[in-house]
């Protein structure tokens, strides 16, 4: 019971620190939004937003789906975990850099981004992998000081750089993109420190590393679909409508997205504890989703009011048409937040394949809606397309969870010892994973995997005797 209490406290602490970093990023995003609108017209603002979304989108492939499997499996010292994760994502980062350069060259910017703009986007893709590695290292180590240093320093660089560009009257979006590249320098500094420090915790062995990579590849379609569903509206708006429409759209979207951040941080911080117990009941899952809906609605209403006030009373008159997108984007934020909780629960019961399928369904629906609606309705077409895509994703998640619980109930009624998931894996004292390892007290295997498996089984039996626990990838511009 003491171990359970300590684990719950750790989850709350990790969630709080992650949320605090997102609040800081949110403040920076809003401030940069205001500063950029002073010197950038909607078309230039759209160019900057498109470049950032392109970099975030390509970063998904650089990381190769490793974030969530790594968080669920590893715990250790910040420097070791940072170094190990950075090394694991290095191959994917190197492969994606030529793609980033080519994508920038052929993208529909309103002005030329050759060559300094293309280099800036490519550099940001490479360095953004380190930013995600810092976040993974924090969740794996709970070393909040280094994580806080990176969050504060990076946002300070962005805000200071934006203020300087406003003072200089810089209306070139390429210069603004270089400010974001400079904001990753604190993560580079932390990597240098990590490389000089010794290995205070054991790095993953070959077998565990291979297992993490396999689970990453299984989740990569989900990560791709998640990012595509979340960002394809911004990638398609300039091509199907105009950069100016994107400039108006992101003015609202950058604010309303923040409504989903608390839920996302809580889900990520809870993955390890959920994956260890893997005993979430339908009633508990419904209760978690219900509380999240209330939180999302409250946050979306507050942020929607803030976005309206910002546009009406602060931004130039050219941005006033963006107010029409506030309500549909608030609704889409609530629905998207629900899908994050659903997928966190599915990952906890070792169903990453189902998560990928759900995300692909949602992404396909979103893309179809965008292609049909954006040419005629511009930014409103993107907003309503988001509602359609997220809603279909949420419906697919609900059906998948219902099928999973039904199978679990049928297995329990038959007196079985393992519970089937929608992936064909098992969840019990030795929860099966997609790579054939066992997830109990620790997820994944090491060179002494048999000992860990025995400890895991004993820990899970002890947890079952106490009953289930009923406690509980960046600023976008």
C-alpha cells in the first residue's frame, strides 16, 4: 500500500511539473502571438505557422514512436535516460533531415524560404528531437530541476528573440523561425552535460532496446496519425486556401490547444503506473473520461474567452475574422482531449496496435473533411473538419474499449488467467507485450529478464490483493 501511495504521489508530481512547463509554454505562445501580430501580416504569420507545423510533423518520424514505450518502460537518472533516448532517436533524425530540406523547398510559402528558411526548418527538426528527449528523461527520472531549466531557458529565448524582432521591425518570417531554432540551445547544453556524466543507472540491454524499438514501430502509425490529425489542418490550409487563412486560424488554434495540455500531461505521467497494474475497470475508465470532459469544457470556455478578448482588444483589425473560429475550435479541443485519455488507457493494457488503427481512422476522416471543406470555407472548413475527424476517432476508441472490456468479462467468467486485448496480447500478472516481453513491476526485459519477470509477477499479485488503485510533443504558434 505504501508503494502504491508513493507511486500515486510520483504521478501527481510528474503531472504537475509537466503541466507547469506547458503553462509556461502557453504563456510564451500567447505572448509571441501578440508580438508577431505587431509586425507580421496574416500571410507572413501563416508562413511562420506552416514552417513550425512542418517541423513538428517531421519530428514524429525522427523519434520513431519511441516516446511512450520508453516512458512506460524505463526509470533512472536524468543524464543516463537523456543520453540513452537521444542515442536511440539519432538514426531516425539523420534519415529525416533530407526530407525536411526538400519539404521546405517545395512548400507553398507566400514568400521565398530559400535557403536560410530551409536550413532553419531542417535544423529545428533535428534539434526538436532533443527537446522531446528532455521531456522523456524527466518523466523517467523525475529530475525536475534540469527539466525546468530547459523549459524556462527555451521560452525565455523565444520571448526575448520575438521582442527584439519587434523592436527592429523585422517582418520576415524566416528571421522568426531562427528564433525557434535558437530556443533549443538549452537542450543541447544539457546533452553535453549528460554525455560527460557517467552511467549512474544501467542503460537498456540489447534485448530491451530491440523490444522498445519494436513497440515504437508499432506505435509510429499512431504517432503519425495523431500528429497528422492534429496538424494536417495547418499543413493543408496554405495549399487549399491561403497562408493568410492559416495566419488567422493559428491565432485562435494556438490558444485553444492549451485546453488539452493538462489532460495530455496527466495521461503521459500515468502511463507507467497504468501499465504496471493494467487492471483499469470499465467503471473507472468511464469516471476518468467524465472528469476529463468537465476539465476540458472548463478550460476551453476560459481560453475561448481569452482568445476573443485578445483578438478584439489587442490584435490589429486584420485579425478580427479569426473570432469566427473560436467556438468550433473549442469543441474540437474537448473531443481531442477525450481521445488522449482513451488511448492512454488502451496503451496501459498493451493495445498499441489498436491505438494505431484508431488514429489512422481518425486521420483519414480528418483529411477527407479538410479536403472537402477547406477550399470552400477556408479556416472554418479546417475547424469543422477537426470536429469531424476527432469525433470519429473518439467513436472508434469507445467501440474498441467496449470490445476489450467485453472480451475481458467473458474471459473472467470462463475462469481464464489472462485477459485478451484487442491486439491479441494478454494482461494479467505477466502482461504480454507486442514484442514478447513481460510487463509487471518493470516493463520490458533486460539481460536478467527472468528475475525481473518473477519480481513482476509477485508485485502484481501483491497489488491485486490490495485491490485496484482509484487515485489518479511544445508551445505551438
